[in-house]
């Protein structure tokens, strides 16, 4: 039968895993786009690297040789909504990972007003409340094509003004943790009992 197939990660880890600036940058993106972990950023970054690598290869050959391949990659990026129609190869080199994250289904659900927050959007997608083109999609990282944008809808009725139970629990836990920290930070003097003042000797008492 042979050994079982070893599954590999679909992303490439950064060379400087504990770089302070990179961690701060990734944390900001995770908060903004409601990502679960850094691997979702690395996956988008890896996809972007493939486009950049191909663009550099095409720019290194003559215009006549790259014509067909250049049109193909530009059409693909325009279809995915990562670039606009009429863009050029040089524009691919200036793309940022944010351009790829904007095309995630989770992000598009918020942009279309189908969810109030990124956290709520992720829950709606994973629990099967969101559909694309009439079919249910449960992957928050699904890359939405431009032609699919108008077809993103709720496939099951839900009132998004009512917070999902999980979101409410998480927020309650955060508030409780903050209150606990505030209690710890109270000045130590408040906890210490006041020292008794020495009793004054009555007038005329013997020394």
C-alpha cells in the first residue's frame, strides 16, 4: 500500500519569523480583515509572489515574445478583481497583499453590508449562511471574481442586527478580562489600612 501521502502547507513561512516589524504589520492586517491566524496572510502573500515572479520573467524578454502571456495574466488579475482593466505588467510589481485580502469572501460580505463586522462575516460564512452564485460557500478565504460580486447573498434567512451567540460570549469575556486588569492596577495604598496616630499626652502630665 505504501506510506500515506504527506500533506504540505499551502503557504511559505517568512524567513525572519520573529521580525518585530513584520509581526506588527501582520497583526494590523489580521485585525482589519478578521483573519484567524498569520497563515492566511502568508497564503495571500505566496499567491502574490507567483504573480510578481511571472511579471518579472515577462519583463525580461522582448515585447513580441511576452505579448500573449502578458495579456493572459493581466486578464486573470482583472477577472479576480486584484487589478483594474487596462493595467500593465509594471503595475503587478506594485501590488500589495492587501489587494488579495480585499477579494476574500469574508471581506466582500462586509463590504456588501451582509454582515456588520469581520468577525460576524466569518461566522456567517463558516456556518453556511452565505452563498455565491446560488451555491453555499463555507470558506472565508474564497477568492471572489468580479462577475460573482453581485451574486453574493444570504442563502438562509438571518437577522444580522442580532449578534451571534459566539460573538456575544467573546465580547463578554473580553470585558470581564479588562475589568479584572483594572482591579489589579488599583493603587496599593487603597488596600493598606491607615496607621493609628499616636495618642497625644494630656496637658500637665509628667514627663
